[in-house]
C-alpha cells in the first residue's frame, strides 16, 4: 500500500521531465513580426513623418539667415546656424505700428489666459457640483439650456456680446476678455465637471452631510482634492483654447491687450518690407510653445491625479 | 419611550411612490432591522430618517423631537454606508475627526473621542493610514468609527456588511452585536441578508414595495410569518408550499390530492379557521426522517429524487402527492437517489395561508 502510494507520487514527475518542447509551458513567447504588424508600423511611421515634417521645416528655417533661405532648400539643415530670427521675433519684429516683437503679446496672453482659466474653471466646477449634489427645482432645465449653448456657433453671439460688454463698460479691456472666455468655457466645462462628480459615489456626499459639512466645505475639502484629474483636463482645455484664441482677443481685448496670436498674425501678414520667413517661423514656434508645454506638464499631473484619487481598492 | 417615531411617511420620486404611508416606532436602545429584497425602499427609508431626503408627506421624531425639517447633522444620528464612503484624501484620523471639527469641538475632546472609538473598534494602529491602504473589513470599522465618535443616540446602518466576504461578514456581525450591547443606543440596520437580520435584531421589520409587512421579534417572523411572501423570504432553503384546501371543524384537516393531514394541533390566528383553498407551508428543517418521523403526528413515505450534500447538512428534493417538496437532513445521513424515506412533521410547526390573499390563517 505504502510503496504503491510512493510510486504513484513519482509518476507525474517523470512525465513533466519529458514534456515535449513545443508543449505550451511557462511564459508565452513573443510573436514575431507578422505582415499585419509590419503594415501597421509602416503606416504609423509615414503618419509621423507627415506631421513632423512641417515642424522640421519650421525649426530649420527659423535657424537660417535670409540669404540661405532664398536658395530654396527648405529641407536642408542650416549651413550657418543663427538665433537672430528668434531674438528678433521676440524682441524687435514689427506688429503693426510698434516694433517691440512678440514679447508684448506674450505677456498680454498670459494676462488673459491665467485669470480666464482660473475664473472659468472655478465657476464651472462649482456649477457642476451644484447640479450634481444640490439639485434645485429646474436644475435639469438649467443644465439642458447650458448644454444647448455649446452647440450655438459663437460667431452668432459676437455682436450681441459686443453690445453687452460695452454696456457693462468692460469692452476692449482685460476684464472684458476674461468675462468672454469665462462665458464661452462654461457649457463644456460644466458638462465635464458634472459628469465627473456624477461618477463619484453619492454616499460620500451623504456621509459629509451627516458629518455636518456645508456646501463649500464638502466641495473644497472632500470633492476638489479627489477630482484632480478632471481639473487637469479642464486646465489643458482652457489654457490651450484661450491661448490659441484669435477672434475674441481681436474683438474684445482692445488694442493694448492684443494676445500673442493676434500679434503673430500682424507680424506674419505684414505687407511692407521683405518677407522674413525665418522670423515668421520663429514667431509661430514661440506662440505654440505654451500650449505644447502645458500638455507635457499637466499630462504628468493628470496621471498623478488619477493615481492619488483612487476611490475604491 | 420611543427613540424614533415615523408617522405616515410617504416619499415620491416624481411619479413613483417609493414609501407608502409608513408608520414605525422604535424603542430606545432597540436594534431594529429593516429586511427586504433589493429595491423595496429600505435605503430610502433610512435616508429619510437621516435627513438626506425630503419627505413628500409625514413626520419623523427622534427622541420626541420633531426633526422632519432638520439637517442631518442636527438629528443626533450617525450613519454607516455599504460602500464605506470614507473620504479618500484623508487619513483614518482625518475621517474620524472631520465631523467633530465641523461641529467645532475642541481638539482635546476630539483626540479623546477618537482614542475611545479606535480602542472599541481595534483600529489604533491604522489611524495614520489612508483608506486606500485598508482592507474592506478595516474600512468598514473606520466607517463605524465615524458614527461612533459623533456620540449620538441613533446609529443607522445601510447594508454595512454587503461588500465583505463571508468570513469577514460573520466576524463583523458579531462585533456589531457586541457594540450594540456595549453602547446600548438605538440602531436601525438595513439588510437583505436574513442571517444578519435573525442574529442581530431585537425586532425585524420586513419590507416590500415601500410597505412594512410585519414588525416583530425574529422568532415570530420565522415561526409565524403573517403572509406567504414573508414565509418564503425568510429561511434558506425556503419553505415548502403545498396547495390544497382546508376543511374546518373540530378536527380541521388540510386536504391535497389524496392526502389528508390532521391539523388539530395547528394554532390558528385571529379569525380562526375557514373552509377553502389553502396553502400549507412547512420548513425543510422542520421535517424529520426515519425513526424521528414515526413519532410525528403526520408522516408519509417518499422517494428521494435529488440529493444535494452541502457539508453540514444535506438537502433532499422529492414530490409529495405530486407537489414539489424539499427537506433538510443531517450532513452525516447516508441517503441516495431512489431511496424510500419516511418523513414526518408536526402541524404545530407549519403555517397555513389563505391561497388568494396569502394571509396567515
Ligand atoms: N433618486 C432616486 N430617483 C428615483 N428613484 C429612486 C431614487 N432612489 C431610489 N429610487 C427607487 O426607489 C426604490 C427603492 O430604492 P432603495 O431604497 O434604494 O431600495 P433598497 O435599499 O431597498 O434596495 C427603487 O425602486 C429605486 O429604483
Ligand atoms: Mg439599498
């Protein structure tokens, strides 16, 4: 009996020793490149080239002198490297009457973007919170109207808004343009925040109410700290949107406060004198730098926010 | 003195009436369990008591005080949720102290209360941790602690153990029981788990479709359910129902198929016996087999059709006069499909229901 048992126990071991090499065992081997894979990768490669090529041309052109540009070899790297176009674009290019470069527009854009972003996100997040957790009579209707607002092309509202801001006495001023950006950011941002707050467990809100926290305390102490990802998304949306805005800046900001995009346009479309392609390229790159860096910076914040905000384990 | 009194409470969500003219009085220090299947309005009722939902109609009194329009924080309640609902960005200590800080309680007092709650719940070592770093059982302890530090007279539990695995559930159940005996405060405990209800409750309120069907001590709910729904809902495996008719008289009997059961030992409720279509309910665990069956007032021979061993006991399925019939046997009993078996039960332990109204006779 005992020997039989022992014998039985040994049997499977011998089996496993002469397992055939092709029998699946252990880690699954990596697949070799299949034709489909090769297709996909080459397609992706071409697409990447397609999008990177213009950027490459811009960077190269901005680093060349005008004589070299006139030779016409747009793909060749600069023979004589120069940063003068960048300096000129920043400091000395003519935007209409003044020749102070893009730096004026840059600071204007900062002055517009920072308060607009903060105010619009602050208002919209409170909106979304109230619409989710403090439903009032007609809150659904209010929300529907708000969402409907995001479907109206904003050119339609341009003229009425000019009149409204004029009546408010903020037309052509910094507060005017901040007001406009806050208004136009409202529908999409409110939707964003409402949907996010809807996805949080309602018990959290109930528990906080039992704990005696009021409207603002629940929002600021409980909800905001666990909503960093959505704030990051809103930040990206607003900063890039407001920075890249041209029309509102042109109409509402007033001469003194023209944002970078408007000034860029003035530089590039200047009709008098030679076309300084290198300066134009440098100016365009400078203008695009801010949204680009926002993507990189807040992308990280985004991931960290998700990791920190883990609700359930 | 009543700790909680609910008068004519109705609650509507738009067109749907979720709670219907509900009345309920809970004594001071009582452990009341609201038991019912999912969606019957248990959580809604609890939220009404907590002040998290506005009533459509009716009043709520806590400690003789009309709190119908009061904010949750002013009602003197603590609440524990199924999903724990811990504030994820705060440590355990932060979670416990949040409500106390909101109430403006001095720091020293807060520390003292947290200390005491942590001791009772055995979470002293976890105070600095974030909820994400806790297991399910620990999280629920913290959630209970959050109600505990509030030093209130009434605890509301909304299925606090449903998210835990079976073993933890059993452990925490005992702890909640112990907690109640120690604190002696009023507790309303919502569950759809009848074991929790039977083991914890002083009284059980069985709910269905926004009504309270029966409010009684667990043994009455189990032994003398007032209608067929409750009889079927309580007990696992569920009660056998045999359809037949009652012939009333000095020696009332239940007749179904060719069978006739003598019901003279049955204790009729209120209005007493009446002739007509009747359902007889008998619990699988009340059925004896073999020699024990012989001593029962009613016994019959059956053929075993399906055997389901469950370890501690064995469930046997069969038919009795053409109607489905289950019985529970000891896990050690050797019984096989096709066996002949003598089964018997005592009419004193069965329930009779009028077939159309499903009310207990
Ligand atoms: N906010 C709400 N709006 C509309 N209907 C609801 C709402 N909350 C709950 N209900 C409905 O009320 C009924 C009872 O819900 P609930 O009290 O959560 O049940 P239980 O806790 O007993 O499972 C359900 O049918 C549910 O669909
Ligand atoms: Mg529920």
